[in-house]
C-alpha cells in the first residue's frame, strides 16, 4: 500500500453523526451544544467529505485515523507566501493500493494538485488563515493552502 498525507489550512475536521440531541460530543471530541456549533460542525464535516471524494477520483482509499489538527508555525512548511506565523493545520493520512496513482510526469502529487486545485470548501469554520477563495488551493505559490506528501514504508 502507498501511503500519502494531505496538509491543509482548510478545516477538514471529521465529526461523524451529527443527528443527536443537544448537547453531545462529536466523534472528534468537540462539544456540540447549540445550533451555531452544529452549523460549524456540519460545515467541517462537509469539507472532510469533499476531501474524501476528491481523493477517491483516482482510486479507492483506506484510512485509519481522522484528520489531526495541530497549531504550528508554518515558516518551514510548503504553504503559500501569503501565510506566516502560527496556524491550525489539518493533516490526514491515507493509503492506496496502486503505485504512482497520483503521479503526473515527474511530480509524485501532480494529479492530486490538479484534482484539488480550486475545489470549493466552506471556510470560516475554525481556520486561522483567510483564503482569497473558498477552495483548496494547490498551485498558486502565494496562496497555496493545501499540499501533499508521501509517507515512506518505514514511517507507517
């Protein structure tokens, strides 16, 4: 299995079932206690669903863990030059069986970049960065809010 990771400034929190009576704790551990918190959770879940559907354009994927949110200084990361300082970053790891399924020419992530670029998302969830468009941005060096990495066999 080939293992990849997406790194994004877009809130792709996975909440699972949100059809419960207030108050309740979602799959991600967040307290959903009123209509406003439910709307945010639904928007986050929609972004996660969009992420999954886009990943599966080229092959079936398998994953073991939901996206992990971290709060880091992005200075040494590959996000666009418009972003600096500390931001929330969502990292999601998945696997595919096909080797080089996302490759385009010499770029191991070329087709992922093409598939994700300007795919609409719902922002203003819990992101700490503001984007010029409500979308995953994978090709603009200034506003790039999403990039990919390969996880070698020994790190699995």
